[in-house]
């Protein structure tokens, strides 16, 4: 019987029932897309890598397909060993995830009891709030500094006796602000030991290129609980395979994550791809360098159009536009150019543009110029 024939659905958990609908982000793979005048769409809305992964990844994936009939290693021990050799974190304290954002859901489940508080920057990655809400915790959102970085003074001041978790973004998405080393050191030193301090380091490779210290060097001196989240999606070009990892400050946290994650959460193909990607540091450096060049071209181009561009250390920029960002996003989408708009109060005039190829940069800047003049030209996305 169809649901609209009078049948009622299951009684939903109150928290889930009250969540807003989840929609496919514009420009995501598989979503309806308008092509530009030259038959190509420009996908610059999801902070993806615009380049394919290292050449060795394809061979590793092909080889792994031969044993796709078998379940993968549930602990990803080969990948953990390779990461341990590069980070100095013991392999037993490295847990693989279905993208690093899986841990943003798992960590609140591990440390929060109902009503416990979790501090997070805002605007920032929306899954911080979602993970806390689903764990029946209380999100405590702290506004950013004017330059788009986490406001560490206010975050520390917000800690109460109910605080059990604090998310800090080393590069804040969607604004791009790079957390100063001194601020991370303050968080490591002043966050109470019973509070799990999580450094979301998804843009680690880009932050290091911008001169930031390795968060592990700072957090390893912390006397309290900590975790660092990283991903293969950005600098390694593996977003479609969904693999990330959590570097845990102690064995107990790693063991807890292994208890609550799905047994086979990272498939064998992704594990093989990650191992091959780690071996090709030259390709990783090519991606980081190329994205850095296009990020500067985007920032300079937007500034030349009169827009205020926030400082960014990621693979994207954030800029303020006249009027509503959503209107600009809609106009560009009609030309086959997909960027993002911020929706948080005080940021509704902000657009976010991922770095792409040189052709992508040319297209989005031309389209923005036409849009800001109020008469988008049909050929602006060429």
C-alpha cells in the first residue's frame, strides 16, 4: 500500500523529526546541472579537488577490485601504518572514517550525555551542530572574528561545567580563516582536561603551505583529551571515495571510536587508493600549489570587482557581494557555474567559491563581473 493511501509512517525520534530536510547541494555529482554556453558546467560549490588523483591510484584501485568479494580490513591497518610513519601517531590511535566528517558524528556520541554542551564556531561546517544534536547534546555556537577565524577568546569563555566537547577549525569552512598557532596553543593549554578538544584539520596540507604549524606538534603537549581530523578528499583528490581519519590523543578515545563506528565503514577500494595517494607526494604538492595559484587569482579577481574577500588558507575563498548571495548564486547557476552562498545571520551577503582549474577561474570571474553589472551575458561562462 502506498504511503499516501492512508498508511502512516513510523513514529520518528523527536530529534530526527525536527531536523530540516536534507537536499542535494547544487553542483553535487548526480544533481541536475545546467551546462554553460560552451557545453560545460563549472562545479565550484563543494570545495572539491579539481584534479584527478595520482596516476598510481587507478592501478591500485584496479588491483583491489580483484578481491572486492571480500570485506575490507575493518581497522584499515595498512593505511594506519602508513599514516603513523608520516605523523608519529601510533597506528593503534589512528582510526579510519567514511570521510573525516564521519567522526564529527561519532565523537559527540562517544563523549556527550544528554544535555551536555559542545562548543563550535559559527558559521562553520554544519555537521558540527548536526552531530551534537543527534547525540542529544546542546550546541553552543560562537561567532567568528571579523577575519573569518575562530574566536578563541569567546570559545574559551563559553566553557561551562556542562561542556564536554570543543570543535576548532584550523581552516574555517566556509570563510577560509586560518587559526593562528598561538590560538591553537591557547586552546590546547586552557581547554579543561575533561573537554575533548577536536581540531578539524581537513585543510591540513593547505594550512601547512600557508605557514601554519602541524596541530599535532601543539596538541601532543596538551594534558587533556584531543583529536585531529584529516581527509584524503582535498589535497589527494579522493572525495568520491570517502576516506578520512582521526588521530586520537589516547588509546581510550581510539578504542571508543572503534566501538561505535560501522564495522566495515571504509571500503577496500578507498583504502587501496589512500595508500597509493600517500606514496605520491609530488602529485599532492602539485594539487596544493595549483589550488593556491587559483585561489589567489580568485581573490585578486574578486577584489578587482570591488568585493571584500576574506583571507583564506583553504581551497576556496569567501567574498561579500552587494545584496543577497543567494541571488548571485542563482544567476551564476543559470549560466552553468555553481558556487555556494552562506545563510547564517550576518553572512547572507557572502559567496563561497571553490578553487578550480584556470578555465574555471576565468569563467566564474567573467560571470561575476556581468552579474555585478546587473546584466549577465549569455557568454559569461565560456
